[in-house]
């Protein structure tokens, strides 16, 4: 399973990238706001650090304007994936932009039918939002499983990019279900290394080591 970082925080992305843990990056207008940076500048900087797909989201609502914005974003770097919303106009933009050879990430997906129609429009990635479904007491992971089944039934090549990942358990469950990609904030990715028994075990080892009176260096 590929790991994308859901962030426009360049130092945080760089830290994970140096560890070889970054297969791509996703941004959205809220993350650009949080970064306090200009969208074109920060997106270009992220693309210079990360070699995998970097999603940059259009903000227009009509297909012609989305296509124009998408072309401008795609011109920033060869690894840009243009992110379009799962609306009828977004699907039209997806069809045109993917036909021009650009990677397209169709975002704000909340149903299997939306994922199905995005695949038919040529999406490279579909982004179902797990956490936001959980927020309204629906099961976001069920949606990931259902999309996996449908895509496998018909051999669609669109990659399932599980988004709105909020917890380490979301990551584990997406891996078990067979999502192609998860995108998660840096804090969630780092939390995958944590276990209370690791901390407890290390504490005991260090106590015992101190009693030996030995040194390695
Ligand atoms: C990524 O593509 C999405 O925009 C993001 O994962 C949404 O996450 P959130 O629901 O935590 O804002």
C-alpha cells in the first residue's frame, strides 16, 4: 500500500520523505490555507522534494474553468495529479484532463456509485473520505471495501486513495481491505510506529542495562 502525506507543510513532508515513507502528497484548499503559503509556490516546492504524485486541487465549479485551472496546476511539475471534485462538471474535467495525459484525482467521494462513475470518467485516483463518513455515524471503511469489490469485479484501474484518514486503525484497516493508497496527516503516519509495549519494553531494557554498568560507546 502506498503512503501519501495529506499536508502542505513542507518540513513535515521532507522529514517523512527522507525516511522513504512518502509515495506522494495530497493537498486541498484547507491545507493550503493552513500552510499560509501561495498555492503555486508551495505546490512547486513539494513537487521538487517528492517524486510521486502530488495532488493539487482546482477551485472552479464549471468544467471549462476546472480544465483551465488543472492545466495551469499540471504545468507546475510532471508529477502533479489534478484534483477535481466529484461533481458532474468535475467528471467532465476529469475526462478531458485524463485524456490529455494528466493524472487526475477525483475527490470528495462518499458513495460506491460516485467511485464507479469516476472510474468510467478516467480517474487515476478516487478519494473516498473515511473520516468524514465516520463523523456522521456511517462506516467509512465499509465504503473502501465496497469500492474495492466493485473495481475488482470489473478490473477498473483507478486507484483507491483512502482519504480523510484520522487514526492508525484506519491505516491498518485500509491495508487489510486492499486500498491502493492511504493519504494521512504526518502525525497519523508517525503514530504507526508507536506501541505502548514498545515503550514499556524499552524502559525495562534500559533499567536492566544500567544495572550491568556496561557501555557500548
Ligand atoms: C485528501 O485528499 C483530503 O482532502 C483529506 O484527506 C481530507 O481529510 P479531512 O476530512 O481530515 O479534512
